[in-house]
């Protein structure tokens, strides 16, 4: 399905030919690559959108907006019996405030057959998404700390995220704060160093159980 609006082209990934899908899979990853900094499992998650032969999984859809050969924005959707979700919504900075996000969301509603799908956003980015969420009446229902990444809070709209077993079951927040303070005091702080120290602590605790 291809729809035109103000010289923008909206394309459903599943409508592309196999050769086009291979090309766009690389282009889309390049467009989203900065998400690796926000979600450390992003690479693995992106790969799982596709089957072994490179086609998009049947319960997923990617709708992209482009001008000529340049990607302006994308929305990644998930449609299962028990879950309708907007997994990712991004518009390139130079194309923002042109109604692209709204159009992508509305096309997402059509594919999901749901106008209140689950969507989450990093707390630090809520100002970018808040006008859009208010426009469509999205309601916040959860605030999940340390769900996708250490020291981050994910805001959950139109539903709830499932419980997730993570290594914080064995590591208290005080342990993380202590490790962070020690690294800062010794002028060797980095997020990777904090994670490594926490994983070592977790492993030692697991072995002692």
C-alpha cells in the first residue's frame, strides 16, 4: 500500500518486493541506529523483526515515510491476539513538525485495527511525544524503571508491560548506587563500567545462592 500526502510517500514494508525489502532493511537500520544508545538490546530486537530468509514476520509491519530516496520517518508495529503495539516511532529531525508522525500513527491505527495501542517512551523524551499522545488521547498507565536499560525509566501508555526478570532481582538499588559513587570518586565512571561491575556482583551472588 502506497499513499501520498504533501509529496511524501508512505510505504508498507510488507508490500515491497523481496529485493526492495533487503534494501530497505539496511536503510531502516541506518535510520534507527542511534537507538542502540538508548536500548542496549536494539540490534538483537531489530534482527528478530525478520525471519531467517529476511522477510518481515507476519505479526509485524513497518510503515515508512520518504521523500524521493530519503527516509523521513518510520513506525514499527506489532499485531498479536493479545497485544497491539507501536514498537518504534521516529521522524528525522529536519522533517519534524510537518504532520509526519501523526500520519504514521493514523496508518498504524488502520493496520493494528486499534486506536489505543500500547506504546512506551523513554522518560527523557516525553516532551517530544506528549503533544502527539494528547492529540490521540493516549493515557499513561505505568512507569517502569530499569526495564530496558540501567538507570532509565520507560513511560507506558494504553496498557502495561509484562513483568521482566532481570538481574536486579539479585542486586539492590543501593548496590548500584554504591558502585556508581565509587567509580565517580575514582574518576573512572562510564555506563559500561557500571554495567560490568553490576554483572560481576550479580554473578557472585548467583553462585552463592
